[in-house]
């Protein structure tokens, strides 16, 4: 079993975790905030032992990328593995159009926008 010795978070993810922590603390209190952030960081640390846990984006969308993702509800963590390091590159809430933000690919069609009035 291969174990990756390093886990790194991008500056974007660090900022998002910090603002999520502050938001949850203000809305729901310190306990909820700590539990939620711990759930995300524990899941990220788990990738050091099981880096193939996530789904390859290239298997779902027709794009050439090494990114994988996995869900720590209600968030998606996007990561890739390079040498002995797991890099957490991005994090999105499930309500965000992450494929558009990452690659410029809209994840919903104009038909669904018309139907749902979005």
C-alpha cells in the first residue's frame, strides 16, 4: 500500500476553508464550525492512504486533466497526485457550477435553464 507523505492545500482552498469556518461559526456556533472543517480535512488526509478514492474528472467529462474529486457533503474537493504529494487544488459547494469555474464547461443545458427558470 503506497502512502503519500505530503498533503498540500492550494491558497484558494485555504481561503475557502477559512471563510467557511467563519461563516459556520457565525451562523451555527463554534462546535458546528469545528466539526465541519474537521470532516473536510480528515477526508483530505485520507487521500494520503487512498489517493484513488476520488472519481477521475476525465472519466465523466471529455477533458484532459489529472484532477479527481470526491464529495465531503455538501462540498466537492478537487485534487491531483504528483510525486509523493496529494494536492487539494479546489473546493466547491454542491450548489456551485464547478465545471464552469474550473474549465469553462457549463454543467447544465439551456433546456434545463428554461425548464427550471434559472
